[in-house]
């Protein structure tokens, strides 16, 4: 991948969460893309799955989840495997 996909490791995530109470709610936010940079909240259902990530000009982040069959990947593109929380 020409562009670096930035994420955190499992260890870093656990360290960031270790001081929270077991019943605290967790959510993820991203910039909505408007001129006020409104933070858009994303619910987490607790699903974890392994996915392939590829570069994408259609995504604001520059990355997207690749098709399961890899059909959206270029022949010379090596996908990155990540664990997706949803």
C-alpha cells in the first residue's frame, strides 16, 4: 500500500481501556466532513471480524474493506489484514 494505514494494536487498545469500569459504554467517532468538523458517532455492536483493507479513492479515509473475493484489489496490491470492530 502506498499510503500508510494507521491503526492501533490490541495491546494499545487494552491499555487505553484498562481504567474504565466494566459497564462503561464504548463508541467510535469520525469527522463527518462538514466545515464544522462535526464528530459523527458510530455504534459498536460487539462484532469482531478479520477483513482485508485496500486503498480507495471513494473513502474519506483513503481506505475501504476489500471484497471477500479480493475482486476490488489490483493485481499488484497487497491487502492489509485488520480486525474490524462493528
